[in-house]
C-alpha cells in the first residue's frame, strides 16, 4: 500500500522539486504504511494466532497424523463431487465445489482428530507418543487423573491406601499450581482448604501402593482448570477422579470416564431396609414439629418422627422409609415401640 501511495504522490507532483524524488517518496510510503501495519495486524490477528498455536501444540503426533489423513480423505471426496456439482446452474455451480471442499475437509479433520485412537486400534497401529510428557513408559496399568476438589476432600488418600484404585495416580502441574494458589489465599477458609490439599498429596505420595506421577503437560494457559483436565483425559484416555458435580456432568457429556468419590461413598454405605431397627443419637430438632435428627456413623441423616422429645438421647428407632437423593441418602424412622425412658443420659 505504501508503494502504491508513493506512485500516486509522484504522479500528482504535490511536493516541491527537492522532495518529489521518486525513490524517497516510495521509501517513506513503505516505511509509514509498514509501521502502521506492524502495529495493527498483531492486534487484529495476534490472539487468534496464539489460540491456534496453543491448540496445535496440545495435539499429539498421532492426532496430527490422523488429522492429516482425515483432511486428505475429505478433500478427495470433495474432489469426486466437484465435477457433478460444477455442472449445476448458477449460482450453485461456481460455489458448491468450494463449499464441499471446505465442508468435507473440516468434517474429515474433526472426526479423525477426535477418534484417532479408535482408528489406529482398528488398523492395529501402535500409537506414537502414548505416554504423557514427564511420565515413564506406560506399563499397561490404568492411569487415573486427580482433580483439585478430590484432593482437597481428602477421602481419596484413604481409598488409595486400601489398594482399591487399580492404577497409577497422575497429578497435573496446573492442579498443583491451583492448590498452591488456594493455600496462599487471604481468605482463612480457602487457605486452610489449600493447605489441606497439599497435606493430602504428601500423604498420597507417602502411602500409595502404586506410583504417583506429576504431569508437566499443560494444554494452554488460557483454559480453565476443568477444561484442561478434560483435554488431558481425552488426549491420554485417562479417567478423572473427582467429586465436582459440574465437572462430572461436562466430562461425561464429552465421553470421558469419571470416577466420583461421592458416588462411591454412597455405594458402600450400609444398606438399610424399612422395618429394621437402628440405634441413633438425637442431636437436633427437625424441620417439622416434633421431629428429631440424628446421624449414623457413615454420616447418613436419620429423621425421627416424634423424636424431639428424646433430644440428646441415644434411642432405638424403627426405619419407615429410605430416600436416595442427589446429595446422598436420608432415612426416616420412628421411635421403637418398646422405648426405654433414657439410654444416652440419666432421665428424671
């Protein structure tokens, strides 16, 4: 553009004789417009280029090869359709071959990039780069990806110590960074949660019967932590261990296996059927008049009809109904028929 403006200025001869030099005007035009372009173009396309680069950098060699194969197949199919599409009357004939090339190329690229593992397994091809960055060679055992919430919760350390987790635990570096950020928070509650998470990690590393690895790979600084976890889980085919309800739903919708600690806790609770008798301490009044509320050893809430009269006492109750909710299990009961006057304290 600067060179073209230089031609116009030279032809119009708007400058006096000493400054109407052909080479000087063209050089000044190129420097001026080049400087403006150097300032404006990065502002317009810089962020999209960075996002595109981060997306490419997060892909494995297998995904790139599969994407190239899918793009080639899509373009080949579009080329086969180009001749009959071009014979259509205007305005379809000149436009549809180009749209077919873009559409089928994008479709082939997307399908093979998302389903590259199934494609290579179908072709009996061993995937290159099948181990995450910073990890030892995969030995055949399952790798399990830990979420920030499940580390702060702490129960994963107990479950892992028992040996029920048949796989190596993988903790991404960005999860460690998030725990450190929470531990350095000015809010006392958040700071305590972050420090608890770091303590749980040290316990896991010390007591785990299987190796614990720190993954240095980061899908991109611009992504939230949950999206990074889902990206890594899809890339390396690793289940995510979490107790975050939203992450559980989003990851499941994207085809990622999720192991929810809350669901595991509900599954291993003792089964209680209507008519059975339980011993429970009434700790507080219920929402309804006369109700009392107590808890079993596993934390299950027991709502006792007419139980408020036995506040702070340990009594025998008969189960009337068991209600399973998204938050957990709730038991409804009533005092046993042969109820002693007081079991938990001396009664007058």
